[in-house]
């Protein structure tokens, strides 16, 4: 995960106008255009990465969902609260699809999401706290497909820079800086995960 700083100013104008008219506070009453406006605003805010697994998303309904971090069944009064909505991938059995209405103890709004989840060069992820372990379980962030996708990208990076790169702190810092910098408003696929794994290597 990468910490997301929700900014009220990013709330789409169409959502603000809807909330003035509709006092039921019901997300299901939104039309498809407003839902798409929310989806694109969140995706832009997240530099086109899923809020949970950090795989690339387009902001379009084909691969992107408006995800309520605090589920609507748990907090029905937050259905239209933009500060409770992120853009998630639509991958079956992970992220939004796995979350459902379960409580999520560690969220992308928490600074700890960048430190309490520990990613390995193997592509695996472990939780350093009980909240992190439960979040991994709820979102299914350690499934075989995600592990393999992360492993392949890390291996590609090591091939590009040389396997000895993980022994060179100065080079690791250069790679981290490159990965953390959005290019034309987008971050590279899984870049926060790779940054996390590289920082872990520095602490070995």
C-alpha cells in the first residue's frame, strides 16, 4: 500500500451537487456519470494504482471500482463521503472483491500502511502487526497471482540494475527516488511495493 492523503478539494463537483439535492446519503442513488467522476478523481489522486495491491488501474469501470474503505454496511452514513472512497482494482478474490463488508484494521489512510506491511524480494508480503496481518487476510494480498506479479517486476528491476544493486545503499536510494516519482501523473506498476522491499533490504 501507499498512503493516500484524501483532499476535500478533489471531490468531484458532480458529487457535491448531488449531495446538496439528495439528502438520503445513498450511494446507490448516484448515476453512472457521478460514479465515474468519483472513480477518476480517486484514480488520479492515487497516481493510477489500486489503493490496496498497487497494480495499475485506468480509472475506467472496466478495471476500477469505487471502494468504500469503511464498508457501507458498517458505516451507512459514509456512503457519499469522498474521504472514505478509494479506487480499487476489480481483480476477483482480492482488494475490493475480497473486502466486502469486513472491517479493515489497516487502511491506505494510515501512515503505518507503508511500514507495517513488509514486502520481500520474493514477492511475498508479511504483516508486522496484528492489524497488518488481518488486512493482508481480508484483502487477500498474498495470493499466488499477486506474489508472482510482484516477483517478476522485482526480478526485472534487479536484471536492469544488476543483482548487486541490493548491496549498494546509494544505488538503492536512487532506484527508490525514481520509483517514488510519478511520470505524467502515474506511478509505475507496484512501485510502492518495490520501494518497500528495497527499504527492507537496507535494514537487513
